[in-house]
């Protein structure tokens, strides 16, 4: 497990500020023009990149950028443990110039600590989807709404729901282009698959993290994002906000008629071979499936959580946030590289490569399977992943895994509340 970042964020902030201030003072005293690598008029940018699946893509784009900007070199550092590595670099005064980071609570804590550039008033924001911008702002770990600013640009979005095997749906007489709009319709459809001798749901419970996908899908509609601030202030509890989503996730997996305890790798392979009607994972699983079966006909749908179709909210997140170090020694050159990456051409190229969703107002989907959720983006009916508000030290996946297998909702709720209370007791920022 990763260390509980909540306990050390205050200390990290102080160390970062002291280290950066001292480093710049030393540089000025020595009469240096800058603190970074630059020789003979050439500036080298330190690009910290977290997403393993996109490492080759970002490396290729850095080289492409260098061809049109001969005075700027980009050193791409791909990290296998990005959160830990980035924190280590910050406290050791090795702040990267340009950074990609996942849009989760770890980003929010670092943003609150002041280590990222503030893009709030940059004109590039005018081109972005307001829903994706708001997700990035809401992650900043502060109770002061005036300080929830844009410390990173949403680069690529993903969504949680379920992936459809269109051929299997058609075998059962279901229309993959018109998925259920309410919870009761959704369950009725799963029953229909079972009656037709088709496994309704491909489970991947051996990898506990995959259980968080259906929870996020359901909570997006059932739990307003404001409830997580209320949870933090003690004005609500996990029992109040997560009981219904957990009950419905347990019901969902009752329709996993094949072996439930398979890994993500095995489950996506099984699904690619036509063993189930749906797999309740996010858009990030599509490349994994098509890698096994490039000819598979896939769809994607929002998972309805209530019986009011008009109230459904799509759970979508800023899968990749692009930002710059607050004290980058090469801000002008870093912004050139960032604007290159944020161009419509590059955003859409990335979306094609990763089956992702662009952050622009004119939303582009990198896979035709994602088209059914377009209306949610266009109407800004999107909510962030609920687990993005939970510290990584809390083992949500493990508790969910046990709850699904045992059906014990109260045990899950009690475990979450107990662990949450421990984290809050250690949070000295209050």
C-alpha cells in the first residue's frame, strides 16, 4: 500500500517551499541565469510522465515538438510509481517543468500544497469542457471554495459504466445502441441474458481495484459530490451516502454467472472472446479488450442507478492532467510544450491511441463505442469518480471485494468509516 499522503501533506508543503526558495537563492547568488539544464542557448525541459500505457506516445510527441523547436529539448521521465516519485523529487528540489498526473486525491493534495502552476486565468481554459475543468478544481484539497483553482489542465478523460459486447446483445434480442435508461430496466436486461443462457456480467474480482468501477458508476448518480465535503466535515457518514450504491453493486454481481474470482487480465480476455454480455469497467479497459480481439464490436453505456432517466449522471474523470511546476525554471518553454500538447490535433491523436475523451468543448471520442455517452458531456452531466475523494491508504477495493462475496453491507460501511475517522484524526490542516 502507498503511504497515507494525508498525514504528510503539511510537512511536504513546508519542505517544498523551503527547498525551492533556498535553491533559487543559491542560484541568484551564484549569478546563474537559471536553475535547470541549458547549454549554448538550448533549454532542456524535465517532463515527468506517469501513464505507463501512454509512455511511447508522449515520448514520440516530445521528439515531434523538438523538431519544430530546435532550442528546446524535452527529457521524458516515465515513472512506474508516479505519486511517490513525484513527492520525492519535490522535497529534494528536483521539481519537473512539465508534469502529467492522474486526476485523483493525490493531485488534489499536491495542488493544495502549491506545487503546481495556477492555470485558472489562462485563455486556454476557455476552450475546455466546463465539466472536466470543474472536476479538476473540485479535487483541490481545501474547504475554502475560493482556493479551488485550476492547478492542472484536463488532458484526457475517461468514463465509468459498462462495456457492451454488441454481438452478444443482438443474440439475445437486445439493442446495443439503446441501453437501459433506468435501474429496473438494467436489471431486467441482465435477467433476460440469463434466461437466454448468456452470462450477463463478466466479473474480475480477483483484482480488488476493479470493484471500485461499479461503485463509482452508481455513486455518480446517487451521491452528489458536495457530500464528500460534508463527509470530511463530519456532517454525513458512509452509511448515509454509500449504503445504496453498495447494495446495488452487490445485486449487480449476483448476475455474474461464471467464475467471479478471475483477474482483470483474464476477465478482459474472456470478455473479448464473447463469454459475457457486459463487463462493468470503465473506458480504460477498451484497449485491453481490443488488443485480444481487434474485430470485436463494442459499445459503452452509463450505468443507471435510479428509476428516473433524467437524473442519471455519468461518472467521468480527468484521467490525465497536464500541469507545470509552480517554480519551473523554464516557464516560457514549458508553456510552449504544454500548448503543443493541448492542441486539438494532439488531443485527438491521444484520444485515438488510448480510447480516451478529449477535454475540449467540442468533445471528441477516441473510439466509436463511446458515442452513447456524448450527451452527458455536452450537457455537463458528469461527476468525478467517488474514490478520488478517498485517501489511497484506505483499502476500498479490499473492503468492496469482501462485501460483494459475503453480501455484508454493514461490515463494508463500518470498515470505511473507521478508516476514514483515523485519517481525519491525523489531518492537521483542519
